C-alpha cells in the first residue's frame, strides 16, 4: 500500500506547525554533538525499494560503518545525555515527517530496516516479506510494545499481524500511538530535565556522568547462584539499574575477582496477572559500600545478560525501554 495523499498533506502541515520545535532541536544537536545535525541513511521501503530516511543525529559520526549488520547498543559507543534524551522520547524521529510528505513512509507501519540488518538477521524469518506489502511507518506496533533489543522474530510476528489484519483501525491505532508517544515525551522530559539537570547539577552540584539514568526497580530482587543453578548463594534487593550496572544490597560478602551467575526477578505486575518476570545475567563487582546503618553491604556490579532473550527481558521488564512502559 502506497502512502495516501491525505497523510502526505498532513505531514506537510505538521512540519510547518512544528518548525519552532525543529529549530530548538537543531540547536540542541549542533551545540552538543556538532555537525552534521541530520542523519541520512538508506532503508528498505515499499516493495523493498531503497530510500533515504532522515533523523536528527544522535549517534557518533561513522557509527553505521562500525555497527554494520548489528543493532546499536551501549557496547558500540557511549552517546551524550542530550542525544539519549532525544532517542528515549523519539524526538529524533521528527524529520521523518519529510519522508511522509515525499511518499517514502506513512505515519503507521512497520519500521524500515537497513539492508545490512535485513540480510544478516531478517531475510530468513518466515513471512518477513509481508512487511514490504505496505510503506514503512514512523511508528509501528512492535516498536510501541517492545524495546529495541526484542528478538527480530518477535517484532516481525507483531508487525505481520498488524499488516495482514483486515480489521485493523488506522485511526484507533494512530490515537493510541499518539497518546503513548506524548506520554513518553512528557515523562521523559520531566525525568531528564529534573533529575539529570536540576537535581544533580543545580541542587547537588554534581555533573551527571552516566550515559543513561538509573531506573528505580521498586522491589525487584536478585539471587546469586552457583553456575549449575542448583544453589542460591545470596538473595538481595536491587536498588536501581541501567543498561550496564546494578546497585544492590544484602548481607553477604562478594569476591571482587569472581564472575557470578545471577537470577533477577521483577516486581509483580498487574498487566501480567500479578506475576513477576525472571531474567538471568552474569555479574562482577565494581565497587562496595559497607557503611549502611543496617549492616548490609551495598554493591555496584557490572552485568551482562546471559543470552539475547535475557537481554530483551531486562530491557522490557527492568529497564522499561518500550514506549508504552513508564520511564522512571
């Protein structure tokens, strides 16, 4: 399905309406990351026809050449907090209104893929070609419901259900997507400007050095296990977590030279019927704090998900990286 004329005209109208915001974002990228301000990269569109997608640049220069057929993650490079804010709130996607006006994309549809990612990860997924029956979208259903680390097979299945559904409502999904994106923008902006700028830099007088803020897990727990999983060596509370580190506390001595296997349990969620989610990872102690009044030891540990599936589970249920999740 090609892009309807009404969507192209609406995109032009929104481009004009949002021009003051575009100017502010242009200056933000220019002052924090330099030029070029825009990223232009080739993607596969309707019937696999290549086109150039436009975004505000949030990654380092030449990042695509370094990443190749992989998906971007924190191991490739660290990005600046302002760029992370734009990625988290999806403000970097705004220039794609121009892609809609040109007829390359539509508002709602599967996200366009890079050719390298398609060849390396997607072309052998059953029925993946169905996504090319329609123009790619600025917002896709799988993008709303899952984080970037979700397995490609999972995202492809979600997108295919939307593309092939005869009863789907463009208006209904469009309103839901607009609500979810606006909510993410408001909560993400409050989190970024209050916690990272006002609270840390003005009130505490500290410069934020982390590339991502830590997420309060509200009751998540961690168990350190023997490598065969037969014995629990330690059970404690997760204070907060980001994409690389966990801060946790408990009554135990951990060895700084040992790599432990850990089982993470999220707090019960109403959306899961009161159940918790479990993910496995490997952890190594970075720093220890023994000065807690309760006598507990607090550790900052570096972690690595035990598998791609566990990476997705951590992003979805502990870091809340999907758009419809609430950023903390």
